[in-house]
C-alpha cells in the first residue's frame, strides 16, 4: 500500500458561483467598496 501526501486545491473544488462571488469580493476590495466591521455589525446586529 502506497501512501501519498497529495494536497488538494480548494479552488478547484468549489462551484463556479462560489468562484464568481469570491472574485467579486476581491474586486470590491480593490476598488474600496467596503464597509467596516462596526458598520456591518450595526446592520446585522438584530440577527447576531
């Protein structure tokens, strides 16, 4: 029995939609389209 130490790349395992969502988030970040943690917490506090 041969054991291998193969690491899988999670990027290859996620859906097209997940990849698009991540890429959109990266673009938003690069363009400065962000909200601070405190702003987000205020918006979603009632659900947290």
